[in-house]
């Protein structure tokens, strides 16, 4: 069965450092991958989209990579700030999956001043 | 521009009671989604609408759950009767179209079934 794995343990990181989150998947051939941020009591907010033919995408202090051979996406937050503290969700989608997004369980990030 | 609006924000009911959630998507968004999110997990799709047509309801427990999207705008999700295991956050999202378009989520309705 299809499986999406994100580190369920919280990532504690010092302000100014780079946070790196992983999203691994099995039995899946996504056409694209999205990353969302979710704060407590709120709905997810879209951050970045990367397609299967793209290796890397950047947006301000965020960087996403997509390796379809390793079946893995890495999400980086550079120069992290306490305001970056949240849960980050990866979501995979594509026609092969019925054109719907399937979310991972999310990784909570805590940036300490 | 207003985002996705959901109501109520919180609902507490006893098991076997009915409950309904309402969603108003972003104006002009053709695609509307209902997700369920359990604590510590990612959202799981329940149903997806393209305008007023339900195009993916494979994960909707049809024995007790129903949904509608009248006139292709607002949507309601109903549970009747509710069970203890239905306690979760119910999220509504919308996007311009399906595919890889970003989804805009509402704040969700936190349902507690006692």
C-alpha cells in the first residue's frame, strides 16, 4: 500500500540554523509534491510545489528537493526563526493517485531563540 | 480577499446525534475538498467536488456521512449518527481547479463526540 513517512519526532533547532525535514514515500509515483505549514488550531497553508521533473525549488528561506529515484523530498528552512515554529506537512499527488493529495503525518519544528 | 470560511469552529455532541458542518470556499474556486484530520496526523481526503459534482468520494463512509455542494459554491458535510471515532478536525479546502494547484484551507471544525 502507499505510504508517506515524515519524522514524527519534533525537530528542535537553534535560531539561525538550517532545519531539514524529510518526506519519504513507497509504492507511489507522484507527479508532484507540495509542502504545507500548519499552526495549532489552524488549517494548513501552502508553501511550495515541486513537480517530478524538477530537482529543486526555492522560495525566500525555503528550499525543497525532489528525488524520484530515492523516493524522497527534503525541505530546508535556512536561517530559521522562532516564527518558523510549526508543523510541516508534505503531500503527494498526481493522476496515478486519482488526482488527489495524500498527506504525510507532518513534522513539528521548534526553533529556539 | 476572504479565505475559506467554516462554521462552526467547535462542536460537542453525544454519540448517535447528527451534526453538520458548513464551508464557503474562496470565490471563483471550482474545486472543493473535505478532509478529516486526527490528532498528530495529516489531513485525509473525504470527498472532492468539481463544481457541484462529487468526483472522488471513495474515502467517505457513506453509511453515516453525506455531503452536498449546492450550486457549486457552499458545501455541507453531515454525519448521522455520530460515533465516538468521528472525533477529529474537519477541514474544508478549495482550489481554482484540481491537479497541482495549491489548496486553501479553512480553519476547520473541531468535533468532539462524547
